[in-house]
C-alpha cells in the first residue's frame, strides 16, 4: 500500500510539472502569435482579437464541461461573482492590456514587462496571508529579475531600439504595469472557485465573463466585432493557436498549477516566457542571442529552480 501511495504521489508530481511546462511553453509563445494576428495584413485591432479569442475559448470550454458533466456547476452567487471578477481581471485587464500593447511594442518587450507578475503575486499574497516571504523565495525572485534584465534590458535602453515604438515608452510602461498587477489579483482571488468546481468550468466561466465585458467595451467604443476582409492564413493560424493552446489548454494547466502550487511558483511562467521568446527568435528569425542574454537565461533558470524548491512546511494542496 505504501508503494502504491508513493507511486500516486510521484504521478501527481510529474503531472504538476507537466502542467507547469505547458504554461511555460505556450504562454511564452502566445505574444508571438498575438503580434502576427494584430499586425496582419490586414490589421486587426487588439480589442477585436481579444474579444474573438474569449468568445471562442469560452464556447469550447463550456462545451467540454457540458460533455463531461452534463450540466453547469452549482455555484453560489458569491462564487460566480468571484469567478467573473477573476476572469475579467486576468483576461480583460492582464492579457487584454498586454494585447493592446502589442500594437506599439515587440513581443519580447511585452514578455519582459509581464515578468513583473511574480513580484506582484508574491507581494499581494504576502499581504493577504499576512506573512513574510522567505529569504529563499526572495532570492529566487531577485535572481529571476536580474536574468530578465540581462536578456532584454540592453536593447530597451539603446537609442532607436526596434522593440518600442517611438513616443510610446511611458504609455507602454503604465499599461504593462497595470497588466501584470491585474493578472496577479485575478489569479489570487480565484482560489475559492477552484476549490468548488472543476478547472474546465472555472476557465469556461472566467473566459465567458471576459468575453461579455470585452463585447460591451467594443460596442461602447464603436469597434465592430466582424473580422476585416482578407484575413491572411497566418493570422487564422495564429488565432487558432491563441484559442486552442493560449486560452484553453494553457489556462486549464494554469488553474491546475494554481491549485497545486503556491502563487510564487505558479507565477514563474512570467520568468520562463522570455526564454521561449529567445528560442523562437533564434529558430524562426535567426536572431542569435548575445552572450549577455545566455547569462541571463542561466540566471532565470537558477531563479526558477530556487522558487520551485522553496516549500512551506505547513502548506497543503488547497492551502496555498
């Protein structure tokens, strides 16, 4: 019996690592797909893209939920409100603002700025739980920030950088700061819903709430939801990737990670995403990373290792 229990724990551990890898790899490439979708030709507004993405993702997730359970979950009004609020904060605020920024910045710059998510998440979690982060955890976060700076800092500070459109640096800084903060808040407040229903239904209801709000914002701003004529095959492929992988598969994996790991570990995707961005640039655009970038990658991996290795002895699967 002990051997069976140990095997079960090992299986659960590998499943948790697998979910982390899905979040790391898919969200690391998502902004690359966003950039393809919004720049066209023809150009698609970030608001249009995000609205389509949320409606498609919510329809797919709810259909899967109905197929598996036969009916929606019996959630209280408070739980539904929390679910809706977390979805709006994460997908209208966090991801929506990052998508908006994609019109005026390179995907690598956006990924770098979203690297502040672990800091926001750790600070907010410490405030809510009235606890002080361990030195081990703080060290891992600091190492990750230094690594991020080495990868994308020098290009951002150089004159005439192609990463940021001229005149938009301050605006982008504010937008992406707000994006990271709202994503972190949404991630943290969803805990009661994750304990009450399956990840599929939680994700489906979150994306549905985001889709409704985005549609309302579109209507208020006179933005048509209908796609422009002549959408290219690459834009269609990018959109499908964002829905199937960037919004469905990775969101389910992220919710599973949030249920299993502390927020500091769940948010390490924001540190690993630039690694994926560097790898994509190297593989698809022949953008060979500089020595400083390779050192930064090594530091990021060291920081993530330190964060994941950190454990609080009193923490259980549902107490994070």
